[in-house]
């Protein structure tokens, strides 16, 4: 048997998906046990040979230990393939059209449909824009749609052979309250850029949500959620927005959320052209100049890539750009996750975006940890996150190389940085792995004390709405 430690890098206990490769190329995983409970876990083997299971209640900024049983032999997927355009588990159902776009994403537990089928474009349609003009994406062969189902994983796979948009995989995990979507683009099959006298094409995925027209955009930033357009400053650019982990729409009664990994820039409806102009039709003002709030529908366009192969330079004239990412080959991957709720839940949305962006990390270890499950750091307020834990910077003896000192001292002073993201003043209890001997609130540059903490045992501090709070903590040796 093998021992695996699953690490949670977020500030809250969570249950989430784990993907684990077999311990060697000549083995396959045949059993997974949670050593904290002693219970065997249900798992699947995916198409890449990874064991896929749900790790429950992994502690905040801590780990949980699992036992893996392997057997000799080649890995084979446990997902059964079958034809079909719909897939479901106990929480969600999804359905695709024959052309490969998505017609339905339904939350079965809430009896809520996420997809707006009357939007400007179908859900997960790929929009190509040449300069400022909408253009068509061509699909030489009809889409092939397959359902793959296992004990934990359900997938709806859409293959578009010989196209620039070859693959979409929609994944449902039992016990996980989100729908994941993975799109791949093949830049080798992008058409030549040059239409409408421009030097680049932009590619967007369309996500029209089933939210009433009286809605707000919830933009997840680095420190809090902005409510748009209410929070725009006068004169601010309103055509698009960038996010840290998640963006959402809410009308106060229904909410749609989309988390992301690779693509983080979004364009609003009416600010991007979606209809191809007839040949010979007179030119129009670019949509970026004519779009306006209130937005016509709760659709967001995820900008996947701005693609160009040539540019016009002062010294060399027209110049070929062979690649914008040297050494990177293969398809471009774009991953998203979707969920819904009633009224907008700031904590739930923040955690969904953070969890999707930072998956649980599983690693084989040589020996079993003494504690099978533990949290190194935690906070007791749901709207406060630990964003940084590090050694105090000012600990280098003069004349030594800081990266490799000759006689490194034992460091007992640390910086713990907290962020409040929901606009609530609260007292926060911070749990650390060792007893605290001294603590204080310091400046964000960590060079001076600005206040005392409320208590050392347990370490307690008051944090203001949206405040970034920096603590200096001295631990007992």
C-alpha cells in the first residue's frame, strides 16, 4: 500500500475532487481509503489513468492522509462510453445540441435552469471577431457527442473534428456543487488573420445565463466583489472587466456564477459584435463604442485569445510573428465552472472561485504522517482569508548571503496577512501550529508596529470591512 497526503491551500475546510496518478507506470490504482475515518472511498479511473475521488473535509491550510492500493497492470478507464446528448447526476443535468453548443444546465436540487436559450448566441458558442466585426467559425464535420459515466464522474464529451474548436468536456462530480467545462482551441487550425484590415482576431466563448434583466454584475477582484455598474467611477471604461477567480450575475432572487482558471477577461453583451454583416453592407460603428448599460441580457463573453500572425513595424514593415509563446505547443485549454444560488452569497462565491482555481494537491509520501489530518493555519470567520504566511523578512545577519546563510538561525518570527472580503467588521481568532509568545499588528510594509492585537491566547484581532491586516507573530521555540 502507498500513503498519499492531500493538501488544501485555502483558508477553510473543504470537500473537493482529487486526481491522482498511479504510483508507477506499471501499476493501476485499485483502492482508496480515508485513513482518518478508516472508510474506503468510491473512485473512478479517468481516460488519463488517474484515480478520481472526492476528499471530504480536508482541513484549512492543512492536509488529510489516504491509503492507496495498487496492482500490477496497465490502467484502464472505468468510465463507460455511450452515445447521447444528455448527462446527469443527482445534482445537475446537462444537454448539448447537435451542433455542439449547450442547451441546458439544470440544477436539479434547486429546480433552476442556468442557460438562457434566447441570448445573442448559444451557450458555449465560439465567437470569432475580426477587428471589430463578427465572423463565422467553420466546422467541417458534424459534432460527435458522447456520454462517459462512472461511479463518481459523469462527462459529456463534444468532439468537433478538423476544426479550430476541437473539444469540449463537461464534467459532473458526485457531491460537488458545480458543473465544470473544459474547452480546447487548436491554434494550428485558426484561419489566416487579415479580414477587415486588422492584424488580429479575437476569440470568445459565449455564456448566456438565465437571469432576469434587472441584474447586477458581481466582479470578483483580489480583495472583494464589486457590484457593477454601481461601483464604476465616473468616466470608467465599461465595455469589459477582468477578474481574479469568478464573475457572477444576480437579480437579488437568482444568481449565476462562473469561475475560471486560464481566461480572466470578460466583455459585456452589446460591447462586442455577434452578428455577421451581409457582404457589401455599409460599415458600422464598432460595438465597443455603441454598447451601454443597462446590459440587454445576462450574458458574458470570455475572451480566450487575441490571435495574430503579422504586424506592421516601423523598421521592418510587415513582419511575421511565428509564435507569441515560444516552446508552447498543442491545444490551448480554457477551464470554467458554473453554479447557481438564490440571492448572491459573497462567501459561497468567493470560496467557489478560489477552490476551482486552486485544486486539492495530492502527493505520495515515503512514510505515514503522525497526525493523519491536521490544519496548520486557520481563521474562524468565513469572510476572512489568510493570504500570506512567511518568515519575517528582516532576519539576515549583515554580510551573509540571505538565500544560503552560513549558520542559519532558527526563525521564530512570522508574518500572517489577513484579508476581509465581505464588508464585515469582526473579531478573528487565528489558529497557528505552535504557541504564540508575542504578536502585534504591523504596517503592510512590515517595518513598524501600528496596533496591539486583542489577545495572544488565543490569537485574536479585530479586522475592519475590506481591510488587509498584517500580523507579526513570534512563536515559542
